[in-house]
């Protein structure tokens, strides 16, 4: 084989490697979400679902909220977790715990309210660990969380069930090409 016949083979090989690195589908790209971004509620139900002010408050609490569900670096695992509300929300930082058992993850968050009419805000959520992990490692993929939201609205206890999609966000490269 002469030197000139090797050039097309090396060029083809380089093009394949470059293509795999850029496509992300070849397993060479290794990006991971640092947080999850909450959608608007998919559904709202429960004992107080007919209370428009309560439903609006729950929508404000979850829509655009960012969740850090990785207490151990870039691994969804049991431990302390936190969340921040979207800009302009009546709700602020939330802190709590995540408990992982098998493929089920449960999270409990105490939510700070800037609205003096809303006190004792709390979110309890359940989701599939495998679905969350998939969304964490595949940009654009989401998973469903079933929230049970409680708070006092002008002293009246409120209870709502909210379904929401969380999507991986703030991806960082963890190595690869």
C-alpha cells in the first residue's frame, strides 16, 4: 500500500470520529443536567381544586421552578435537596429531603412564601428514578412528578394534587469528546 492510498482511509476514519463526537448519539458525548425545570401543571385535582385562588397559587408555586435533586454531585440519591422559584413568583426557596427506594423517589419540600396570605407551604412529590435519570442524561426529555401540595391560605388549610413535568436543564459536559 502506498502513502497516497492511506490518505482516503485516514480521512474517512477522522470524519467518522468527528461525526460521532458532534452527534452525541455515539456515546462519546457525556453531558448531564445540573437541575430540572418544572413545567406548568399538567393537571390539578384534590379537595380544593375548585378554589381558583388556591389553584393559581399552586401553579405559581411549581411553574418554572428549578429543582436540584442531586445531593451527591450528579447522582439522584437520598439526601438534602433544594429548589428555587421562577422570577416574579410569590414563592421562593424550598428545602427538604429526597428519599430513593428502588425505582421510586419521594421528595418533601418546605416552600417559602413571600405572600403573607399563604403560610405553611409544603410540596410532597413522587417520581420514577429511572425516568428522572433518563431526563438527566438526555437533553429535552422529561419525567412526571405527582405533587401533593398543602398550604394555609388566609388561615384556611388547602390541599391539592398537581401533576407536573420536569425537564433536565443547565447541562454540563462530563468528559468525552
